[in-house]
C-alpha cells in the first residue's frame, strides 16, 4: 500500500496522495495490469489501476459480489465492457458498476489507461 500524506483533524486522519508518485509504485498483476491501493477503510478501498495496450487483451470479466465499483479515468483512453456493451473511456469519464455486474477494462491502442477506483461495500 502507498504511504499517503496524513493530516490530523478531529481524531480522524485526512489522507492525500500525489498521483504521479503513486503511478511510479504500481504493482504488476499481469503484463497488462498494474495497480495500487491508496486508501483502505472498513467500507471501501480506493486506488489506481493501469491497463497497458495489448494485441490480445484478457477477455476475462471480473465480478465484485458485495461491492459497487466507482472509477474515474485519470489519463489515456480505452473501454469498459459490461452487459455485452463497450463503453468508451476518456479522461474525465466517471463510471458506476453495481455489485454483481461482470465487467472488464482495456486500454486503447495509443497508450496506457489509468483509472482511480473505489470498491464500496454495499452488503
């Protein structure tokens, strides 16, 4: 886990990270995917995930049975595939994927797709 900056405020810790620093510390999951959790609390985990362009993107979809996913495109372009639809992704796009929904992401041909994500436990 990345070490966030911390500021104390009313018994709770405020956390902040620098995105460019965090991107240098992403951990490799596969040749296509790197990630880092940035914030972890009881009800959610947030972090960064990066997808590299590949000729044969892994078509396996992931499902979070008890978590909603909210993500924002930080840089690059690509697509989200959900329910047989391909949704184009560009910086500034925000997505919500309800729990139990199979989905996957892939980078476009021109470079890496980077997302800030939150996995929110919804029961």
